C-alpha cells in the first residue's frame, strides 16, 4: 500500500490520493466497480436483485442483470429493477465478478462451480448444496481459482443476532422454535434443509464451530407435502451443550424464537421482531430478586440481506475472509443431513 494513501468509503464521490511532497490531493482513475448479477429471482432471489439494483444506484456496484428460467418472472423482476434479463445463466459467465445464486438447491453445485472456476465470486443461498459431496466440489472450486464462496445464512445478519453475538459466552441449553404457515413457493427440500438449517447453523456458531456434535435425536413427518414438513431435533455437543429445535412449515402463525441459557444469563432472541435481551443475576445482590436485571439490547435495524450482501462485497474488495464460508455452509449441511438420517430411522421404526 502506498504511504499516505487512505480510502474513506462513502465520503467522497471520487477517489483521491495524497501526493507526498506536493501537499495536495490529486485525482486518481476511478476504481472499477464489481459487476453483479442475481441468478434465480423467485421469492428470495428477487430481493438479491433489488439490493444489487439499489447498490448500483448508489454507485457501489454495477448491476449486470438477473437470470431466471421462468420468462414471466424474469420479465417482471428485470422491469422492477430496470436491468437486463437473461434466460440462461451461462450467458453471465464472462460478464460478472459477483453472482448471487438462489436457484433450487439441487442446481447450486453445477452453477456455482462454473462461476467459481472462472474466478467469479459466489454468494449461494442456504443450504449450500443438496449433498456433502457437492458442497466439497464447490469449496474445492473456490480454493482452486481463489474466488470467494459465501453461504447465505441470513439469520447471522439479523440485527437482533448482530447485537446479541458479542454477549454470548458459553451457552448450555437452547429451546428454539421456527414455525410458519405453509409457504406460497416451490419446495424442493424438506423443512430441515428449508428452514431448520438456519438454527442448526446458528447453534453451531454460538456453541463453537470447533465443538463436535456428540449425538443427534430427531423425529419428523410429512403432513401436506411429500417431504418432511414438521420436525424436532435434539442436538448434543461434546462440551455438554444441548439444543432442542422445532421447525414446522404448517403452522398458523410465524414464530422465529430462540431462547438459551448460559452462566448467569438467560437470553431471548426473536428474529421476526428483531428483539434480543439478556436476563442476568448479580451474585452480590442482597436478595436474589433484587439482583435480577433485564437488558434489552439496542438494535441497528438494517435489512439482514442488505447487510449480508454488503459484507460479501466488503470481503471481496478488502481481500478478507467472508463471514460465512463454504466450510460453514458444509458444517450446517452435515448437521442437517444427520438430522434427516435420524428422522428416517425413526420413521422406519414407527411405520415398520
């Protein structure tokens, strides 16, 4: 880095540098913007497109366009974001530096590996892939080309989680509920890979990514679809931490709550309302009730997807590690696969 060179992001409209010995600022050629695109613009992917379009208008990136196999969806989303629409993702291979992939999970590996092999940075929606072998291929492709691979575990960027994370010490017991009405969108995976994986990722992240899983117990049943629509998993870690997770996509209300206990603290996290609090006890209080305090954490209410995409772009531009790596995505997928295996064994036992 040149001595005396400072970049202040978002403060100036053009790049400048200080020229030692001249005592003045001189213009530099503007740094080329990252070319971005969104592949798969259904219920979630269209929000990737919207964010890229907004960032383009702000001058942060160049938004190349969107791609979707459904012509009407592609036409509508491209019109909403004033961008070009593509019918085949291969048309974008040599036109982008960054892509978001929000296509059906079974297509993630094929699409991501093609872009990664060409050095294009990939943000892929969860789950990273449909199998662990496919996840490994994606990770290897990123390592071979040097492109960055990030997995869209969105709840890590929820303002409530962002505010809470610095206060997490050694959680020991989790009670987690993630319930929603049956979704008005295509379902290519079961409820474990569809929604429970958010909480499987969060639990591993909070307990410690290097803490092995000791045991998994799980049950689940299909109710409306031909895949598991409701499931419960009990995850036991080797350090003694336990997580009880319930996920359902056939509820009558939307619930996104996590409660857990750590030494001297009870934590409540509500992703839906962006609420987080810690209830703690002062051991030196004259009376236990007098020592209880509830700290409602201050929230910086930023759209989680905007924060996720911005963090990805920052990592690319700064050459730093992405917040949620391919290995993180694989770890969550491995735990989800373990849950599904236990569900299958339980079903074979019950319905034998």
